[in-house]
C-alpha cells in the first residue's frame, strides 16, 4: 500500500469514527475524498469532473469513486492531504508544475495527475507521461453584436497579424486582442498555431482573461481564443455557461462546429491529456494500480489480454462535454519533463 493510500484510509477511518459517511454523495470538484487527485487545465476540468463521477473505485477506499479533479479556479487553496494545502494550480503548466513539485518534495504528497490541454515542451527527461484521452479544437471568439461577427472569420495570417499588432482594425472595428492567463495550455497552443511567440506579442495585446470565459469580452473589438468543446458544453447547459455574448468564428474558412458538435477537422485541433508520473505506469519502478486503471490502455498481442483505461471507456461522457474521442486514448508513448 502506498503512502497516499495509507493517508486516505486514515482519513476515511477518522470520518467513520466521527459518524460521517464518505459514501453518501459524490465529492465535489473542491472536496477530496477519492483515491487519485488531479489539478490543472481549465479546458478539461469539467469533463474530468464528469468522468470522476462515473468511474468507480473497485475497493471503495476511501470513496466509491476513483478520480478527484480540483477546479482551476475557486476559493482558497487546495488541500489534498490532511493539513497540507497548496496554491490552486490554474492552467495546464501550473498543474504540471504542481505534479513535478509533488514528485520532488515527497512531504507534499498531494497531486497524482495533472490535466493538460497542451503537449510537452521540455523533453530533457522522461519523468512524466502525457496520456491522451479526448480531442478538442481552439478557435477565436468575438461578441455577437460586433462587426467582427461576419460569418467569414479570420485566416491564420490575419490572426498572426492581430496578435503581433501589425493589423489593428478589422471590418472597421479597432481590435483589442485578449489572451488567457499565463500558464494556460490554450494560450500556448493557440500562439503556436498562429506562429507567434510570447516575445512577438504586440503591445496591443494588453489584457489577460481566464480562459473560455466569454463574459470577459465586453468590447466590440475584443477577440480571444476559445475551446470549442468548452463552448459546446457551456451553451448546451452541461457546465456553467460562461460564454456571455460571444460567438465562435471560422478560421481559414472552416466551421468550428458541425451539427452542433466539435469539428475534429478544424485546423487548430489538439489532443488533451492527463499527465502522470512515468514510474507509476505499467512497467515503471513504482506502478500504481489505480493510475493504471484510470488512464493507461495496455495493448497485447493477444487481444483478450489487452486492457482499456477506464477513462477511455466513457466515450458518451467525453462527447457530452463537447469533446471528440481519439483512437490513441490511453497511449503512454509521449514522455517528457514538462
């Protein structure tokens, strides 16, 4: 039994001793009672919360559900273990760094996996594994009452010019480009897709907003990257609706949605991941059966012996939150440091 299991079982025993039930209701996104704990990406927090509500813990210790996923934003710190709070990680990079810090400082014992809407950027080690589980895509959102909402959208070249501030107007509207907060996987991915580095951002990009929050677009000149899956889930009533008055724009003439669903052929499409310690996967130095069960699909030359990650079996849940499914769900070939 690992340290996390002992701590959680002790917490469960304490709750029972006080006459409390750990099994009466599902844990919320900010109340840790489950076996494996994740933090990080705003983009995937809701779908991972949803998956956590349907994936069961076979031994019912300390809860009958396996995955606990803390929201990227909220009130106060995150306390994943008894009396050991950490600053709430907001975004993919912050979540990955929290996981790395947990591995380096064993006294923390807090984070088991990180949600990430970006792939790795540092291949100096193989300490972490990026495990894909769904498909998303990113476009830009504009206000519905703006002349930017013209059903034509933007080209990649235009978006590059907008975010380097060499293009300052569009359809006679003064542009006021916005980006998600630093450390956001969506920010990293979007800038990569339009071919702009952080150093190349123009001075007109002077506002940062919480990612996928359309209520932050208050001016007709505002334009910001937006997860198509998040937009579908928000406007469909599956998650808290933050889209405000925004609409999604085409990019390079391609529609972001087809029949209300994610267009997986959209030019800025991406896999989204759960990042776990490589040592805790199948064949690692300290395999964790719960992490493997949740996230890792294990192929075998004998199909009868192959296993599918619990998260990969929940295709209906993944699609309900606006994401597309991926054939490489549960693949553990991508390894890096951060």
